[in-house]
C-alpha cells in the first residue's frame, strides 16, 4: 500500500510541475506577442502623425514609443474630448523624456502634444487596441 501512495504522490507532483510549466509557457507567449511601435516610424513623434496608425493592427499590451526633442514637444495621454479639443485636462502628467514608452490599453488610446498650437497643427494620435 505504501508503494502505491508514493506513486500517486509522484504522479500528483508531476502533474503540478506540468501545469506550472504550461502556465509559464502561456504567460511567456502573451508577453512575446506584444509588439513595440515607434510613433511616426523613422520620423518620430511630430506634426501630422494622426494618420500614422492606418493599416496597423494594435493589441492591448503593445507598446508605443514616442521619440522627440523634449525641448520642443511632449506627450499627453488624453480622453476623446481632450483629443478632439486639443486640451489636456488639469493635473494630467505630460511625458517629457523624448523617448517615452506607453503600454496600450484595450480600446482607443489618445495622445496629444500640449505645447501651444502643436496639437492643432496635427501633433496628435489616436490608436485603437483590440
């Protein structure tokens, strides 16, 4: 009877290890599927980037990289209203490193440059993530 008990425990441990390995593979696969996109491609974050997302398929978890001169621009995550009115809400923190990374959430993600006149001149982008 004791030999059967040890065999059952070994099978149980093997099943637990297999489940853990499967979980790690699935989690790693989720991370590996995330893509990184540079907004504006080679030109970086600048004027007339509103059309940049066309033809691209984004998923929640993908990363947008905003590259720009921090002396001349910034990146502000905004709502649809902020995007349409080119207005950053009070208290929102602008990204200012010149090499900002933003992870997309499911739905539409809106970004503007809040330097005076920049958003109105086309420095804004809306990215829809599935």
